[in-house]
C-alpha cells in the first residue's frame, strides 16, 4: 500500500520561487558567510567602538551589527502573532496575559530574571534548530507528503546539527558564558552553574568522540529510514535535502572548528535572514494592511521597508546607547528577556505545518 499524500498539493515545490528560496532560505548559511567576510577581513570593522556608544561588552562594530540583527528578528515575531487576526484569535491569552505576567515576575525577582536568562541560552539553540526543521517540513508538504511522515527524523537531525557541534566543539564554554557578564550585574547565580563544564574537563575528548559517533550513526540511519519511506511512496524534496546539507556543512564548520565569535555571527545572521524573509512572505498582506498602505501604488514595497525598519529600530534601541531612550538596566533586561522568551515560545505553535497554518 502506498504512503498517504497530502490532499491539496501546492502547485510549486518552492515556498516563494527558486531564486528567492535559494537566496533567503536554502543557501542562507552561505549568504551569512559572505556577509561575515568583510567583518573578518577588514580591521576597521573589528575596531572597538568608542565608550558610551553601546552597552554591549565586546564593543566592536561587528558585534554591534550582529546584536542589532539578532534583536531585530526577535521582535518581528509580533507581526505574525499579534497582527495576524486568525492567529491572534487562537491564542489571545498567550499573547497578552503571559508576556505581561512574565515581565512583572522577572522585574520583581532578580533570581527569576537570572534563571530565565540561563534557560534562554539553550532555548535559543533549540528554537534555531526548529526553524530549519520547520522550513524543511514545509518543503516536504509542498511535495505532497503527509505532514507527519519523517517528522521525528527531521526533528532529531536538526537538533543534532545545532547542538552536536556546540557540545563537541571549541565553542561550548563561550556559548554557556555568553550572558555571564550581564548576570553578574545582579548576582553570582551563574558562577556555580558553569564551574564544571564537560568540554573543559579531563574527559572532554570522549564527549567529542561520543557525539561524533552518535551523529554518524544517526545520519546513516536517517538516510536508510528515508530510503525505506521512499519505497512506500514518500517523494524526496530536493529543496529540503540541500537546505539540510548546507546547514550541516556550515554548522559543523562554524561551531566545531571556528572561534565562538565567528560561529555566533554566521549562525545568528542566517537564522535572522531566513526569519525576516519567512515572516514577510507569510504576512505581507497583513503587514501592508497594518500600515494602511493596501490602496496605494507601491504600498507593499513601502510596507516591506517599514517592516524591516521596525525590527531594526528595536535592535538599535537594544544595542546603541541613547540617553533619552535608555531605561534602567533592570527594566531593559526584563523587556529584552520577555521579547526573547516570547519569540522562542510563540514560534513553537504559530507556524504549524500539521495544522495547515503554513504551506
């Protein structure tokens, strides 16, 4: 018996078209490398910024740039969650009471603020893996495959491609310590958390070998499992194949062998690059309507500019020190944590391929 296919197969195997999909989704990790090259090659771009310009610890232009990009993409989730009437109606309490409650809680409790910040470090990694997982699932659905077929396989693969190289590579300590200096402004909670890190100990090489062996074995099983599925009627999405192959190459190279700063830049830039594109592609009608530009010639292009500018403005507000716009350190941290945590959480249920919310 053949495998069940999706009833309404889309007319194209691409989300937006072959050129746009390649640039903004499939080859996004390679685009991120191209963007990073000038920052790597030019001393001017890595030169420290003057004191008082930014509140980030590493005051280089490259770090300021990627911080703006990161917090810009975190903010634009609200164009999907709050400005899409159908999505907002489904989860209105999650979009209103929960963020307000979280902000009140972490503003009141410094311990809770620090704990949420530490949780956010690893939730960020998990969330990033789910983005490429989700894009791959969309490509599968566009080939006419059942949304549940191969789902677990893709989930594990993407999780391994993100967390495996970090755990086994040279960037683990830096990744764990990324928020340490911020948290030290409040309390020493994080110090005992990071006094013992597997990758720094006597047996770190065994952790690396173990993760490498597990990864190779799972990859072999992944290929075999999909070969079996193809014998039962599963249709291979070559868009998904290239997306995951490029991701694997870049993730392993960056997290496994490059410095933390280089890996952090490349992986976060391509993640944000994909996210800006997917939000605009799915929500361009709602965004244009929100800015009251639907009836004007060129209104959609203007709305796209305002959409990007809105996200970038939030990123700049976080990164660039402006006396007139700056709040207390505690309030700033609370706002940024709420935006980050809501972004990670919302993305888990507002882009469902199984429920037909994206195709």
